[in-house]
C-alpha cells in the first residue's frame, strides 16, 4: 500500500513538472524582424536592404526570469546587388528544451514580370547541431523511453516567395519545408508538421528630406501555422526614417511589442524592442527583450523602388523670362548681321541666298524658343496614379523627358545604356548634381500630350519596361 502511494506521488510530481516546463514552438520567434535581419522572417527580404553590404546582429531574450530563459542570437552578412542578394549567418537558438547552434546561407532573386509586377524568390539553408539542454524531465531510473543525451546534426531548408505589385506585396514562406537529421538518418518533421507563414505588406511613402532620404510607413499582416500549437496571427507597423525607425506590433501567441532605433552617420544602426507577453497560451506571459545592431557600407542600391525615385520638388528658380529675352536678342542680332552682309554683297542673288539661309535659321531659333516657352508655361495636372515629377533645374533644356531608369552607380548605368543600345534604341541621359543620380531617357518632348502618348504606347512599342515623365521647367 505504501509502495503504491510513493509510486503515485512520483508520477504526480513528474506530471506537474512537465506541465510547468512546456517547450516553445520550434520557430525562431522572428516575427518582429522588419528593419534588419528580416531575411529570417522571409528569405526574399534580404533584397530590401538599402546599402550594398550589411552586417547585422539580433538577439532575443524570452521572458526574463530566474531560470534559464530561452534566447536567440543571430548575426549575418548580406550583400545586395540590384536584383540579386546573398549572404550567410550564424545563429544560436534556444527553445527551452533544445539548443540549436549552426549556420545559415541566404539567396534571393527579383524576377521582373513586366509592368509593375515582380516576383521575388528566396531560400534560407540551415545546418545546425541540436542538443538537449533541459534534462529535468529525465528520471534517474529508465522508466520512460527518453535518452539522457541528444546531439543531432540537422539540415533544414526554408523557401519563400513574394509577388510585388508596385508598393504592395504578398508572400508565403515555409520555415521547415525540407529537413533531415543526419545523426538519426531520417526526416525531422512529417508532411503535416511544416510551419507555413502567409504575409502581406504595403509601403506608404511619407516624406523626403533635402538630401533625398525617404521616410516610409510599412504595415505588414501575417498568419502562421505552427503544428502542435495555436496558429499565430500578427500585425506590425514599421516607420522608417533616414535617422531613426520605430515599430509596433501584435502577435496572438507572443503578445504586443514596441521598438525603436537610431541611425548614426547613415551607417551604424542600434535599436531595441520589448514584447509584453500574452496570457493566451500555455508558455507564459512575461516580458521579452530584443536588441538589433547593424553596420551598412558600400553604395546604395541603384535599382530604386517607387518611393526612392520620387524626389522633393526643387525651390522655384528665376530664369524663364531671361531665357526668352536672350533668344529674342539672338534672333535680332542675326537679322542685323544679315542686313549688314546684304549691303556688302556684290551679287543680289548671293545676298538673297544668304538672307534666306539666315532667316531660315532665325525662324528655327524662334520656333524652338516658342516651343521652349510653351513647355515652360504649360500647367500640368498629374492624372490619378500617374508617375510624374516636375523640377526647376539650371543647365537642362526645358521639356518633358520620358525616363526609363535612374542610377547612382556608374557600372550599372553603363550596363543599362548598353542594354538599350543593343535593343536598337538611342538612349540619352543627364546628370543631376542635386542628388548625384544619372537619369536615362528615350526622348524629350515639348508638351505633356506628346510625352503621355509616347509613354502609353511604350515608345511606339519599342520599350516594354516602366516609363515615367520627368519635367524640367
């Protein structure tokens, strides 16, 4: 009787300990990663970094308590080259029961589909050692079929994709689509144990400072299926400015969060986040903390987004009336020269021919001056959804330019110009010292009607890429 009592007491104690030491979901708890290291949330997000090179660190401390808190540490290097990005990282991930230590390789590519559509494809490949770190559930006697050591090497593949339509995007990712335990020589999860996340985001351009830095507001909503646990629904909002960023979010499993950070010298970024926990699950509701740091270097991306191409309109500069006066004075001087030359000619026929040629040139000059004046005076009301920009700029001929692309890096500019020439086009360009960008255009027009007609017809069917109108007054 006494023996049965102690056996029952032991089993009750073991059951109580188990219910108080539940393991966390096997995901990386990366739902708050939006500004840096966001490729851990979706592999294609490495394409979003603004600089060509970036080294970033992220650390999360789950539920600060007196016993060993589950933690995650992730540091990565990412390189972004126009439509291609790649990199590698190191991570240490603690679920409360297991600790996973290893490396990650990232690859992402942006595939243009024509018009405003792009398809981004990405892949994270993990290789890590998995160790058992919480052995409190293992009794001294071999009553239960669980070993006292777990030291497995696991290979895991995380594919992701995102369909982009201008500033809107929708994506899907599977955190463990493929996995294999080399120690046990078998799969880690079955087909019904895969983690899937569906997400949608939109980038709202808010403002731009004098140096061209863009401020955006980007809300993101997601739904995550984690087998064995409650499905997660979440919403984050990221405010990203040239000198700082701030974000807020809510995850139905982990709770609400607030975070912020600063950018120093446009290269060094430091930030922190607090997640206040949720009592809607069985794993606790205490506060968690995250810290992010990043060092960005190299040139900025030249394949700019819609928000990056839009520039602040320059302060209106004088010179329109002076330009018209100079053209009129030039025509008048030519006419006086013709009259003087005619008196000195021996042959009236020669004089007549000279006069006719000079007058033709004068008429051409007057016609160009009138066209330029019309281009200066015409008032344009942008159409709904039309991509149009208007500036005052000295040194550029007034008119409406049909822009194909904008570049801040010479090698990409040269490659794009050669690509257009190989297509049988005659591309032209101009350089703006205000923002140090090269603008590539197909033609300059004297009226908005001509420019719109050329844009809407895809330059008479000769160019299938995106075209927009840039006006110089």
